[in-house]
C-alpha cells in the first residue's frame, strides 16, 4: 500500500491498491487521488539535496479537529496548546475482557479538563462506547490518533497520550531491546489485525516531537515499562532512591526526540502485569495504575515526578495484588500473540524519559 496525505488534516493514510479516493479516519474528509498522468512530477532523489534533509513545509494546524465551537484551545504553561488522545479498551464480550479501562478513559478526561484545563474539543477519546466508528479503538484508528496527536506540534505545546487496555510482548530480533522483547499495545482487533509495537509508537509519538514541546504518556497495561521505547528508565527502590538505566539500543538506533521532552508513567515493569482495582479491592473498577496516578495528583502529591512515582507505588502496594484481567486471560493473550508471560505478579509503576533528570526537583506539569 502507498501512503497519501489527507487533503484536509494532512494525516498519512494507507491507500489500498487501485483506490481512487480514501476517507480520513481522523477528520472524515475524502481525498481524491489524482491520475498519475496529471500528477506533479515526483521530488528529485535525496542525492539532489547533497545528502542534506530539507523538512517539508508545515501543514495547516490540525487543532480544529472535531471542534464544535470557535473556542481556541487553552495554552499550556509554556504558552502553547494542549491536546490529548485517550484510549480505553474493555474487549467486551470476548475472552480478553477487562472491566476498568473505559472508566480509566473517562477519569483521565475529567482530570485533564478540570485539573489541567485541557479544552474538551482538544481531547480525542477512543473507546468501544463511542458511536462514531472512527473513535472505536481499532489498530487503524489508534494509529491515526497517534499521528493526529503530534501533527502540527509546535514549541510550547503540551500533549498527553493515555492508554488503558491489554499490553503484551513479542520477541525482538534486532538486538535493540535489553531484555530481548518488544513491548506491544493490543488494540480491540489485535487478534485479526495484530498489535502495535513499541518501535512504531516511538517513531510516531517520540521522534517527531520538536524543541520546547512536551509529551506525557500514561500507559496502564501489562508489560508497559518501556512501551514508548524511551532511552532512559528511572530504576527506583522502595526507599525512593533511584538511578537512571541506559536503555539506548546497542545498534545505535536513535530513540529520542527532535528536541522535545517525553516522559512516560507506566503501570508496571516490562516483565510484570497490571491489575484492575476491582480485582484488588472493593472500589469501583478502574486500572490500578490510572487510579493511583489520579489519586496522587488529587491528594497534592503531584509536585514532582519523584513524588508522583512514590505515591503511585505506595498506593498500589496498599492493595492485595492481582493480575490484569486474570491469569487465564493473560495466558490466552500470550498464546494468541506469540508473546511471553512475565513471572512477576507484583506491579511497580515505572518512569521513563528521553533524557535523565532529577525526579525530586523537576516540577510536574501538563
């Protein structure tokens, strides 16, 4: 399949062979494909530029996406715009069903709009409850949502990517992973369409981020420690002492940004599983990681990244530990995907970043 840009929002779209038009999954505009005989000539080969990279002209800002008012998106603390993608997948009526993920998505939206002043029309929700077929969390729709999140991003912008659902692992054959496994997200249709691998997430969300822009990822899933494939992991013990582990690939592949800042909170280490709170306690079902993250902020423990991470870990340790969706579901996921089952049942939230920093002095902000 070839890639074409949407004529309206400029999102890259996969064009099936022989198709004359394609509808964008993001803005729903229809792009007509020009006859090759009337199309402009292709750009000259890279050698014509003397091996220098000339970035394309900036696309029109996509922040008007699904906006129903003329309200301008609110500014971040750096004077830029705020934008978020929130994904919650319950896998309802399947053997992989989870109970808390859609609640996670709704709670996260409430936190972003009320605590951090994200405009409602700058938040893209993907759950099974959405009536719009382009908001269902399929593999294609999640991919397009990730493209939308970073497209047109400028200095000062603040982006958030939240995911609550199944996560898995698959064998890595390039030598880029310290533990030999790629981490993966499991879309609603992963059994037929496959998973989204951390290399793709990094290439889509991390690498394009420009200088002075920032992205926070909150990943509530199994095997999510390095889901964004970021170069550095904050290894913290139970006393709060920490060191930054270097997870840069031995191959020398670049996993950082284009000058921006990316920080990710995840539900557990790569070899661990995450839990729903209803399997851990009597409270309303949510993901344990999402619950503890929101609780840390609402209880005034969100001053620094180290304070949040410590509060999340303390909160989760106060539960009786369980496994995301049950051990049978976890085993079924691994059999379907060809991944591995982590032997660790305890859940320790993790922090990764594109660059190391002092977690106890760096203020947290979205």
